[in-house]
DNA sequence: ATGCACCGACAATACAGCCG
DNA sequence: CGGCTGTATTGTCGGTGCAT
């Protein structure tokens, strides 16, 4: 009977912040004195019971005990720690104390250092440091609803000075982007962090407006490319097993791609080791780009040895 | 001042184990 | 089996101390 009551008290305490001895006594149909003896038994079993004196006082459990024994399993705590570490490494969010608290709550002593988010993007280490600084300013701007003044270089090299109100940071295809309302364009725009050359946090605040999704409707088309055999290793960075067809001398890759997005920079990564089979429009666009490069080399007088 | 946790002392009750 | 004894559990009472 006593054991059953002790368990009942434990369950009640796990579900409530503070319970008075009288409430427990009424619920379990015993006297308050018995409840106090039970609490003493729980405390002797190393269950961290805390009591609060005075008005609105009562009996409760240490919050860490609830977290430790009731809410999360060791595995679940580990997952939270990993997510926090990722936030810490990638976003420079100072949550070290929280991570340590959670690590202390884990049953297992084994430290979890199998994950590293040291360099999450495709950029050089120096660029990564610069980007993290921009991320920090952007986060601060979003947290305090402050505007930012930026110098931005567009894809085509056009330089503009803008005042923006950022509302979202995203990591896509190895690059950081900032979604923001642009005072200059009077519309929402997406800014690639590496192309933000100067960035200052302004005192001027902004009101949160409804975020507009800046995505055009996807328009998928089948793309077929032919790669040189020696590109196979690189191809697995971008394509699925079923999209790659290994042939005798080359590799045929067939995949669906949103033709609103520019595929040319990707193709140029493979220099002469790639050939566009279809669609025809992409092939033409690609050759046009190659022609531009060829013309540039041909016109360079310093390179007299080029035929 | 009041409400509540907390505790000691003592009594009542229930139950198990032992013995004749 | 019935009585005795020891132990565990619980309730009552009265008091102390702390927080509001």
C-alpha cells in the first residue's frame, strides 16, 4: 500500500509544478503527516523532492529531475544536443551553457563529438568566417527588427546600396541566403550572403510584414548530359544512383531540373568533360557561354600562343 | 498576521512471527 | 488455534519556522 502511494505521489509530482501536502493527502486518502513521511521516504530514495514554505507553498520535484527521468530519453537528449551544436557552429549562436546543461543530464558519460559542422558551405575558410559575421549581423537585425544597410553585387556585377528588412536566413545548395524586404526595390528580395560586400546594422526599426514567398512556380524539364568517364566520383555529389548510367566510354546522366534556375555555372564546373544532349535550349545557352569564353581567350593579346 | 511546510511525541491499528 | 510480542504504518496534536 505504501509503495503504491509513493508511486502515485511521484506521478502527481511529475505532472505538476507544486502540490500542497493537503492536496496530496486528500487525493490519496491519508493524513498530511503520512504524506510528509512518504516525502521523506522518497527523499531517502534519492529522489530530489523540494518544498516551498509559506503561502502557495507545497511539494515539488527538481526541474532537472523531471527533464532527466521523465521527458526525454538519453537518445532524445542527444538529438537536441546535436541540433544545438549545429546552431552553435553554423549560426554562431552562443548556447554553450545550454549544451553543457543537457550533456550533464545524460546518463552516458561518453562525449559526443562525432559531428562537425565546421565548414557547412562550399566556400574557402576565410569566406566562411566573413559569412558567419554577416549571419551574426543579420540575426541581430531580425531579433531586434532593425533594418540593415548593405552594398550588394548582383549576379551580373551591378553594384547597389540598399536598405533592407531581413526576415529569414536559409542555407541552400551550400550557400547562405537572406530573405528581406528591400526599400530600394519596394519588394521582397533574396540576397546571397557572399555577394553582400558591406553590411551595417541601422538603428531604424521595421514593422514585420507578411512574408512573400519569392519562388517562381517550378518548371521541370528532363535534362540529359554526357560526362567523361573520369567524372564519376564528382557526379555522386549531385546525382542519384538511378540518374547515373555508366556506359563504355562515358556516363549518361538524366534528371529533372527546374529550368527557372541557371544550370550554366554548374556545367562550367566540368569544363570540356561534359556535353549537353537535351534540352536543345540548354545546349544552345551552354554553347553561347562557351563561345563567350573562347572569344575572350582569342582577344587576349598576351596569350599569343593560343591558336 | 496568516497560511503552510515541517517535525516530534504519542496513540491506535494492522499484521507477521513465535510459542504453548 | 489462540495469545503474546515486535514491527510497520498511520493519525492526532501541538508546536516551530518560513514566506507572503
